[in-house]
């Protein structure tokens, strides 16, 4: 892959950076001498009279013959000659308002790269928030910009490129305008550098055409979006305008403007070869003998990404290893249903939106975390992309044998057809085969988006298992089926929703996740979210009235819940809220809430009051806290939670969190408390070398866990990881002399990507 002219490579500077003393602050390091033009500020409040909207909003890219140096300074002469995009429109605090700061975007390209030059004026540069150096960190807490590209101009799918005032990157892809489900674990290769000046900040970006997929056309048009966040003002601006009616931000591809001027560019072959080498040692278990003997870890793996066509990408993987994946957050379960732990492995997170089917976190027909839980993944492939008006996804992975767990083949096929503006119809098939057994599931779904953020979603699925109609005969009617229908009507101020979900008693997709079987659930809600435009201190009030009624497939009542929730947001970015919930439970069987503590079968009614407060997360000191008080299965429960943020500098931050539950039930052993605590330490030497330390403890398992991850991005798309993972039992030992160590693992993983 060609690289644009840029600042010296991080590898060349790494040793000098490590040895340097008296490191200046990042803000100081980013200061530039070249001043910006004087800010063009709006005088007084008002609305943009003719805001740019949708496809009619045009942005033009200009062809250049000499690439710019990507250093964050727009000092090449051609930048000044290009016509900038300047007519941004405010979303917050005033929907459709005139931005308080001027934003200019210039676009250029050559045969290899798409270039963006940003001039982001700021009347108070000292107030620019710039603290995140981790690639993929929470850049939304900083002043930042976003580029959205709908490369196929299908008004449904696209890429997101996000950068802050330090040039730190994050990126994502999204499918079918799925608000809140953008795939931020997709890692594209591109270059960005930023400079903070006495007039604001500037940013240069170079995106290789081989990083994005687009049709082979002599004259090419793409959908395009620009977004800017000014964090200290809690202000957001868009080009083109996407009104608050749409609620989402980056994934509203149907509202993107049009990028014109691209001629004679091709996506290229785009073959990426990424071998990996993993080495280390691990030791598990306690016991009087100290657990299992230490074993060496040594694997060679290979990932390959090949563009079969301009719109189809094939990913192949061999000896897939996930040593660098961050640890799960510890959770304590005080309910009778399974906890949900999200997928964190990069291979499965990429294009996860395409394979999504069902209700996330509740009833998912496909849940990739079921693959490779107990067995190593030997290899496999994934084919994703578009064929005409179809979005397609094929996944096939083979797992090996591990102990008593047999190897299996895991296969998934997904298709979505574009039926019209913001409407798609699709299907999903999964198959788990191993040891002569087959577990299959199939379903279809319909998604319709209309009137801004309003939507109609329908899905239905069924499972088949070898022997499912065996000795005890056929399952109960509807026992192996599940489905849902939901209608949501929303505008900028009002919202309402009605949904029905049915899950059979025997609905258990082998490659899926089902939190609660045997249910027929009705749910509805009404929300009121007025904005206080023109107020100097109040931003928005969100009030939601909701009700849920859950019965079994036999029609017998199981659970009822009614709630009234109110959240108030200030102009400062802080907020407070309260919620009152009335809950009813009809337990046909007792359930174990804690080891040795049973909640008896019976009928229960209780209420809970929850209050919460939160501060603007971009401040050096920030936090969220909540407290709940009320009844709990004929007893009481008090829960207190908090999360905090302490930013010492862009190179060091701390994120403590904790939760305490005090439960009192009228049963044997019913008085108990649980505690969960964690501390996440984030450090960074620069944008290419950073690390995380996560320490967690809970007094249910009495396990103290620590996970250390260091990541050096030695070249874009290539990494060196160092991972240390330990667990210590702090409780009573079953036998005298038994080791308290639960596990000790140390791993080094090296990857290198060749783009051919």
C-alpha cells in the first residue's frame, strides 16, 4: 500500500520518545506557528435560513497532482485554492441553529488517496478538550470531527472516520442505518494529523481508496457527512443538516449529502495479508500441587483479506488467536435469567451489524460469542459485501477439540434485500455440526425506517435439532419458534412504541443467545423530550412512561413492570434523573438468588425508586452515580453504583467503578450484601504506544483479577501486544496449602499487515 507524505514514522521516533525527559503536554506539542484566519462567528442567536439537506447538498473533491504532507498544517498552496464546505448547521443546543464557531472542510484526491483538510475555528483555543491518545478510545469525550462515507450511495450503509484534536483515530462501519449499532471495532488504515493553534485547530486526513469499497465507475459519487463536536459548549454541528427528528448521528446515510468530482479512481485489488506470532506461558488452577504445570503458548496464525470484487470482501483466518482481547467486566447476578456478556473479539465484531438478527441482548438468533468459547478456532472464512441491491454475509468456522469438548463446524448465511428507501427484507440461516449432530436455525426479518427515526421491525425464526422430536414426542406448539413485531413513532419531541415478542419453550438456537424462554411479552412506552432552546442552563428533559406484561406460552402471568423515568440535562453536559418502578412477579418455581439462598415460588409485588446524577465526561474529574431503594421479593434491596473518570493528562487516566447491593429477604440466609469494584488505568506514551490495566474484584466469587494489555501500533494495521492476565482466590481455601492462584498467563502477540 502506498503511504502519503507525512511526519516521520513512529518507529523512527519511538526510542527517542522513550528516552526523552521532561515530556511536554500534548497540547503544547501540538501547537503550530501558522495562524488560522479570524473566526467567522455568528452574531447572536438564530436559525440557518436555508440549511443544506440530503442528496441536494453537494461537496466537491478536486483532483491534485502532488500529495500534501500529512502533518496537520494546511500550508500547501492548493488547499487555499479549494472551495470549502462551510455551511454547517447546529443540532445541539439549538436544532437548526447557527454554529457558534466556523468550520471549513476542503476535499482533494489523487489516484491513491482521498484527502480532507479541516480548519476548525475556535474563539477560545485554551478550552479545546483533547485528552484521548488511545486509538479506538472514547474520542467522543474530546473535541472531534467525523467523516461519514456512503461509498455505494445506497443510502443504507457506510463508513465512519472519527478524529480528535490530537489526531487520534477511531472508525466504524454501519449497516442499514442501525442507530447505536455502529461497528466501532472495524479498523481501517488511514492517516491523520492535527495541530492546535491560537485560532482553533487544523486536521489533515488521507484515506487510501484501498481502505474503502466502492463501485468501479468512471465518474463516482458518494454520500458524505461531516460532524463536529465542541465539547466545552456541549455543541454539535452537521453538514448537511440532520434534524433532531432523526435522533441518530452518523448512521443516517439516507440524509447524507453528495460528494462529487471523483473521476478515474479504482478500489484496486486490496489484498491484505496479516500473519501473527503468539508466544508465552500459562498456568491454571490451584490445588495443593499448585495447579496444572506451566505450559508454553506458541502459535503462528494468518489473516487474509481479499476483495473478490469492488463490493465483496473475503476474510480468511487460520489458527485464530484472541490473546489481546480485553477482559469481561465482572457482573453479579441477582435475577433468575442469564447475564449477557458482549462479544469483544475483533474478527467477529467486524461487520457484526450485517449478521445481527433478533433483539440484541435478549433473543439473538446468532450470537458469535457461542463460537470458540471452549474450543480453539482452527480456521475459516467470511464473505461480506453487496451484490446489486443485496447485502450478503457468509461465515464458516471450524473449531477443534479441547478436552471433552468436541470440535464443530459453525456456519451462518445472511442476506438483506433493499426494497426501497430505508426499507430492507432479509433472512438468516445458522448451522452447528459436530459429532454427527446438527443444530439449525432459520428466520426472516423486515426493517422499515420512516418519518425520521420512526421504524417498523418484524422478525421470526425457528430452530431444528437432531432428536428434537425424539423420545418425548414433538415439542409444544410454538415451542421452537420465536418472533417479534415492534412499531416506534418518533420526532424531536415525542416518541411512542408498541412491541410484541414471543419465545417458545424450546427455542434455543445453538449459535444464538436467549435470555428468557417461554414468554409472550407485550411492551409499550410514551416519551416526551422537550428542548429548552434559548436557555442558558437547561438543555433537555426526557420523560418516559413504560409498561411490560410477560406471560408464558400457556397464557399464565409471569412478570409485570410499570415505570416512570425522568432525566434532565443541563447546558453544561451534566444531568440528574429519577425513576419509579412497580414490579410484579409470579414464580412458578423457586430460584437460587445466592448460593444456599432460595426465593420461594409465589406472587410478589414491590416498588423501587432510583435516583442518579452524572457530570460532563470530558472534564478532568467526572462521574456517574445512582442509588436504588425499595422492595424485593417480600424483602428489601438497596443498590448503589458509581463510575468515575480522573484524567491526569492525555497520557494517564483512571476510571474507578463500583456497585454495592444490600439485600434482606425473609428466608434463611436472606440477609446479605454483594460488592463489585474495578479500576481501569489507561496510559499512553503517544498515539502508537498505549496500555490498559484492569483490576476487578467481587465478594461473591472472592476473585481478584488483573489484566494488563500493552499495544504498540508499529505500522498502521500492525501491532505488538503484551498481555498479562492473573486471577487470585481471596476466599477460604478448600484444602490447607492450596494455591490461591486461579490462573497466570503471559502472552506476546506480533502482527504485521502487508497491503498488496
